[in-house]
């Protein structure tokens, strides 16, 4: 996926930001026909590494050197999904109140592709509150409720780990501005 391929790219010298990498990753997925949510499988990755017209190309000698490097300095483990969700919640919870109101959750929705008006979002927010049992007037979703929303594969708020990385990169590149509810 996105992060594993970024680790490979960094071994080859990629030094851009996470947001830069996300753009590069999407371009590679489009070019090579990869499923962006899954990334390249072993066969696709081999074709990528063998493509002399691509930045991922490596000679056999370069691949051997990478293997030696990885044997002495293994790649760090990828963060746990729960850590990604918690980090995204904290990034959206600019005021540190421990709750995401209609505006903060609306930012998440827009990052995930919601294109409606503020009024349409308010209606969607109330529908989410009813669906999940949140009291919109007094108890906006907290970190645990946000995690449930993001982890519910059958719901409209689900994100893959790679999508969570992309959202974190986007929020880091364009931090939310603190606004009152």
C-alpha cells in the first residue's frame, strides 16, 4: 500500500512530504493500474522495479545493496490503525475539547469526498447522530465514537489505513483553523 511503497521510495532517495508522496502514489497507481487501496501486489511491484522508465527502477546490484541495507537496518513497523485514527481525531479536534462537532466532523467528511453544502452537511450530521445514538445538542462524537465511525466498513465514514495516512498528510499540509461550533 501507500506506506510500504513510500518506505521503498525513501530507500531510493525520495525526500518529499507525506502529501507529496500521496500525490506520487496516486499517479503510480493510475500509471500501473494498481488498486490504490491495496497497492501493488508482488508481481506488480516486480514490474515496477523492472521498469527502466520509472523512478522505482533498480538494477540487480542496487536491489542487492538494498537487501544488505535492510538486513542491517530493518524498516520501522507501520503505525497501528488505532494510532492513525487517534492521530486524525486529535488533528481534527483543534481546540482539544475531546469532541468533534458538526464543523470538525464536516471537515472529515469533506476530506473523504463529501461535496454538499453546509446545510446538506448539517442534515447528514443529524442523520449520523441518529444512526449512532449521538446527542447532537450536547454530546458530539468523542474519540471512541469517531473511531467506530472510521472503522465501520459498512458505513459511509470508513477509511482504509492508506486513506488515513493520506488524510493525515492533508490535514498536516492544511491544518484546520480553530472555529467555534
